[in-house]
């Protein structure tokens, strides 16, 4: 027979897991924001130093930002799966 202590322990672990999922989603969003901000700042600086390379710099910046967005989206989806399951 399952005792009350086991039920309370499982409930406490689920609360900790949900809290961890929320913190993980927040950290993923913050990390992506910082990464994309640094990419944008570096791209603007590179364009200011070498204006004739605008096309190459812009395309590389968009690819790098898309990769960071993909990783952040994956991390947030995993956190939501932990939170809701």
C-alpha cells in the first residue's frame, strides 16, 4: 500500500521539477538574448570597419542568429515538456 509519506515525497519532487523547468526556460531565453545581442553588436562594428562587406557580414549574422534561436527554442520546448508532463 502506498503511504502518505511516499505521495508527499513524489508531489514535492514534481514541484521542484516544475520550478527547475521554469528556471531553465528563463535561462535559455536570457542566453539567446545575450548571444543575439553580441552578434548584432559585432556585426555593426564589422560593417563600420569594412562597409564594402555588408552583404557577407549580414548573411553570416542571420545564419548565426538563426542557429542561436534554434538552440534556445529547443531548450524552451524541453523545459515545457518537463513542466507539463
